[in-house]
C-alpha cells in the first residue's frame, strides 16, 4: 500500500516530468467520463531505460503507476484512483521503428497512433487490420492493453491476433520480452497473450512487434437501410450463417443515425430504423459473387441498398460511423457506454430486449457497432446531474449485462473492464477463475502498484 508522500519535485535522470496542476489535470480523465484524483506527477519517457528509471523511482517512493496512451478508454482504465500516482504517458514514445517487408511485420513504440501505423504500412502495400473507431487518436500500446477491436474484426480478428512480440517493463523495473519474430511458437506458457488485454495491470509495454497482411486487392462498401430494426439483426445473422465473411458489418440504429445527422450531416437516410454498413474485400471476382449473395439476403428482409462507389463516398460512410460516439453527447450529457457481445444468432433477441428496456424506462438507448461479430455498443443516454435518471441508467446497464450473459454473451467485447465494470466482473467470471486471475496479478505485481484498482475491486 502506498505511504503518505513527501518527495522532491525534481527531474529524474533528465526525464521529462511535471508536478504542475495544469499538466496533471488532463490525466484525471479519460473517455469514460469518470474523474480521478490529481496524480502526483506525469512523466513522458523517450525510451525503455527511462521507463525503467521511472518504475524504480515509483518503487522507491511508494507511488502507484498508470501507463497511459491517449486516454480514450471508455472504462476509466487510464485514470488515477489515488493522489500518490505517477502517470507514465507514452505520447513521446511513438516511433515506427521497423517495417520488415520480408517477414510481414512492424516494430513500434507503444505511443504510435493506430491510424498513423495503418497509413505508413499501406504505402508498402501492407495492412494492419485492427481498426477501432478511435483509430485516429488511440495508441497501439492502449490497443494491446485493451485487446482493441474494430469493424474489421469480423473477418480479420482483433489486436491479439496481430501481436507477435512484446517488450515490457515489470512493476519491479525488470525488462522482459515475450513472443518473438516467428508466427508460430509452442514453447512454454504463452505470457505474451497474458499481457494482451491486461489493461496496464501486469506490465508496461515499451516495444511491440505486430503482424501485417498484404493489402486486400479491392473492397466494396454498401449502405443498407432497414425500416425495421429486428430485420437488420436477422439479416446480419443470415449473412453470417451463409458462409460469407464480409470485412465489416456495422449497425447504426435510428437514435444514432439522427445524432450523426444533427452533428455532422452527411446525408444518411433518416426515415429508417437501422442502417448496416457492409464491406467486402478480397479479389474482384470473389467479392462480386459474395456481394450478390449478401445483397440478396438484405433484399429478402426488405432493405434498400446503395453502393458507395468512390473512395470519397466510402470515407464519408466510415466518417459517419466514427462520429456516432461524440454525436450522442448532443442528445444527453452522459453516456453510459457498454460494449456487450452476444453470439451472432442472438443479435435480433438482444436488439428486441434493448428496445423494450428503453420503452419501459423511458430512457433513450442508442445502439450501434460491430454487429457482424455480435459486438453491440449500447449507449444509455442520461444526465448525470439528474440522480434519479442516472441511477435508472446504471440499473439498465446491469439488466443489459444480465441479458447478455443469459444469451451466452460477454459483458465486454473490446473496451475491457477498467473501473466502470469491475463490480460486474463476477457476473461473468466464476470464483475459481477469478482467484486465478487475482493470483496472476499478485505474482506479476506483488506490491500492487501497477494500475491500482483496475479490473478487480480487490486492491
Ligand atoms: C470515440 C471512441 C471510439 C472507440 N471505438 C473503439 C472501438 O471501435 N474498438 C475498441 O476496441 N475500442 C474503442 N474505443 C476505446 C479505446 O479507444 C480503446 O480501448 C483504445 O485501445 C485505448 O487506447 P488509448 O491509447 O487511448 O489507451 P488509454 O485509454 O490511455 O489506456 C487504456 C488502457 O491501456 C493501458 N495502457 C496504455 N498504454 C500502455 C502501455 N504502453 N503499456 C501497458 N498498458 C498501457 C492503460 O493503463 C489503460 O489500462 C473507443 C473510444 C472512443 C473514445
């Protein structure tokens, strides 16, 4: 446990560090809308050895540590819970160190922005698929720590599927390397995969080797409108069961369509109940045949279909999709955002349940997201200042989790647990498994200094 703090506010071995309130205040928040106490200091290391020195400094002075990327966490995973905290920000460790075109991988520092990596490898004809909607602002370090996914997860998988090697600084200041340069390995326990999705609680990533793919030859993007929300869910289930894997199937419900059109009008149809953005990629012949099948399924559910026929039109559609999250704040100031995931055949049932929860409570719920892989972003729109409404919103979130689990799903598909979902962890993870997880945390971090209080409520 951290002791009360009395420390000289000076530089450590030339590392950039600040103790000033105006710098620290930004690190009390992330995209969850939660607010933490002011940390003691924020440091911006430039290399692994500076991270090691910072970790030693934190150990010597009984400080908690938070590794931080861009703070786009929607679960409070990147905010301090105690004043005696050193935030290690990776804003200045953002180099693309290597693109290995012979072996199809890239080595990066953790602070590189996802979208920048995507653009850089594209110029070599290569492709880094994980594409969270926050890709223009979030870091690869944060993506690995949360196992981030995105629309392309449907066909290409999530961040975990692209991490080959991790260099990390452990809470005692030692450096370890897990994974390696080869695609396959069968040597001992898979410590690399333990780090992925660990939300900054086991180690601090300082270098990452990521798998790349060749860029798909071609892609086709369709905007598909439905007069009925359930029909859109049924169409998704039918597409998935027809042995075609589009590169993305994204759902946008009516509340989300209206929010985007009021925020950043791009001409989405507003007289419909749901939209699907469906993208197919691959060789020209294959996608043509697949497109015919997908469109005929959508037609059978009464959909209207339009093709985004040039790169600009495609970009506009994806821009609209990425604008949903900020746009929803124009409806209500507080967004309780969950990212539940259900087996894909259960999407229609989940959508029906969400509709009835909204109607019964009178609280608006906007749903959108990666319907193709069953991952629906459920946004319960309330005003935190209205205590009664906020509590009803939290109550709805609990019911959403219960329904999700009843349908065989999981309470988080990609955002993780952080602090906002820690109280619900035991709804999904049984006691024995939870004990193993906590034991692993203690093994890596016996002093429990790394990202205190995240995932588990036990510190
Ligand atoms: C508009 C919007 C859209 C989003 N869309 C998606 C989406 O489509 N898919 C998705 O998965 N998520 C999405 N998110 C959530 C968020 O962007 C992701 O969780 C992202 O991976 C967080 O990256 P970050 O750099 O902001 O990390 P932060 O928020 O700074 O940190 C997140 C976690 O990672 C840890 N961490 C950060 N850097 C390191 C490091 N170097 N070593 C160890 N731990 C580290 C932190 O301690 C924390 O636990 C969205 C968020 C927003 C605001």
